[in-house]
C-alpha cells in the first residue's frame, strides 16, 4: 500500500465524515443509521481499490453508485425522497467535477489526453482522488460554513426549491458526461484537456452560485413571511392595547359615577326616599350592562385569555361562531413569548381560513382540551373553503397554492415550538361537507402535573 493510496483513503474519509456531519444538522438519523453509513462509506471506498476490470463497466458502476448513494442517504436520515435525491446528486456532482478538474490538470502536466486509461495507473490514480476530495472539501466548507451558514435550515422544507435544485444537478451532470464522452481524434490533446478543465471548473462555479441564489431566494421568502408575521403581531397588539384602554376608561367612568351614586343613596336613605333609591339602582344596573368590558374566560391562562378574547371579538365581527375551553398545563416548559407565538400563529391561520368563507353560517371555530396518556391535547377545529389538491400527507398540509415559497412557515413555527417541549402536532382534514372542509389541529403538550403529585 503506497503513501498516495493511504492519503486517498484519508481524504476520502475526511470528506465523507464532513458530508454526513454537515447534513445531520438538518436531518435526524434513522434507527440503525450505522448500517446506511457503512454502505455509504463502502460505496465511496470501492473505486479507491482501483480494480482494472471496473473500467470495463464504467456506466454500470456509475448507475449502481447513484442508486446506492440514494438508498444509503434515504435510510440514513429521516427525510423525504426528494431530499435524499438532492443529497446523492449533490455528492456525485461535486466529487465528479472535482475529479475531472484534477484529471485534466494531470493530463496537461504529462502532455497526454485525459481519459480513464490515463488516470488508471496507481501513480496518478490516488493523487487524483487526493486532490479531488480536497477540492470537494473546500467547496463544501466555503458554501456551508462561510456563505450560506444558517440559511440552509429552512431550505430542505421547501419542496419547490429542492425540485429546482435537483433539476439543475441533473442538467449539470448530463453536461459533464457529454463533454467527457465526446472524444475525437481531430481535437488536439492540449485543447481537449483545456476544454475539460474549463468546462469542469465552469460546472462547479455555476453550481456554487446557483446553490447560493436558490438558498437566498428561499431565505428571503421566509424572511418576508416572518416580517409580515411580525407586522400582523404588532397590529394585533395595538388593537389589544386600544381595547384595554377603552375598557379601562369605561371602568374608571363607572367607578367615578359609582362613588357619587353611593353618596346620593346615603342621603336619600336618610330622607326615606326609597323610590328614588330604586330608580338610581336600576340606572346603575343599566350602565353596568352597557360597559364594554366583555371579558370571558376561554382558558386557564391569563395571557392566552387576553389573546382569545381579542380573537373572539374579531370572529364576532365576521359573524363566525366561536367557543373555547383550553387548558394549558401549569408546569409547561414554555415561556410567555413562545406561548403567545404558538397560539397567535394557530389563531391567525384559523382567522385567515374562516374569513375566506362566503356564507357566515359556515364559519365556525371550536377549541377543546382532552387528557390523553400524560398529554394535554388542545384541539382546534375550524371550517375552511375547499381548495383543489389540498390534502394531509406525512402529517403536513399539501396544497396547490401558487405561493408555495412562503406557504407552511406558520405551521413550521408551530411544530418547532411544540417539538421543543417534547410535544407533537397532528393535522387532519375532515371533508364531509360538499361546500367546506374542516381543519383539525391537535397540539399534544406534555402534562407532568399528575406525575408531580404522585
């Protein structure tokens, strides 16, 4: 075993470890993921043994490698088929383009035309892999650690951009295969090597900037959604404060009049004018009923009660029926901000859905709570218009809406908050009415109250 062969295995291992480590930040490992990791590593190591007979079956080997990477990555990470396809094509494209760059440089140095036969001897073969994996490592480090950084967090949740990225990967790989297959004796080896070098570098550069562009577009779409979300939240808070201000002013006026009323009743009582006292009490009762203090108890949490009371007023303004009795576990590990974000996102999505229903008689929202196996299940059921193609798949809402770039971020916020406290979310689409659907959202929050008592 030569030094260059050992170096090739070392650099290959480094790249594989960094590749898996990079994407484990975006996906969870499946159970027994070590089996898939082993297969992934073995598929990558097989070419390094440089078996001469493999060159006779290069197309078969390439196909098996592509399928093998896809299967290994799919069963390694808890992710979708699209994401697994993206990861496998991403791995192959970077390593293949890097391999062609190094191969063409070596061919120019020794003044030969680049080919599989030229690189096959051990003296060039392992050096080619060492520098190929070095380029791939640098590419990955610059792209993920310097340029994109945290922008990739939401990238894999947007199927549209993943699909576009896979399309670009396929096109670039096809171009690489075509340019390397188009050999001609009429072309000088110098120009052929230069063409392969420039073309491979161009492919890698195009892929680099395409990844940056697509990821940034996705990031800006998410940023726009969050900006709109914060604006809505600010508007909601302003409405809430104005409502509170009006109610406090009405209460202060009543309190001021109440003090005068008590003084008047004392005077009339001393004078024995009981009919006048009765008239004053009736008037006070009427004034009390006319106060704009319409607070109702919709939950066991004061903050959520304030939010639900405001939404109750908004639902009333669009003639939507609303009822609620939600119980928040007293020892839930949610701070006030996350609790408000959770309920605000849910109620904002519900309000948007019911407001689109034309017939006010079909608008309804109901919130209930049930205890299920150590969890408090907060159940939201609301009516919504029928949308063609709208289904629930893999516990996620699927839709044909044109704004797929921003759709689903509200649900992602809900999922992130609930999963952060070891809870989970379940979505159901109930379609029993020919005119409308009923959307059921169940938030399962761990309830440790009974355990604490025990």
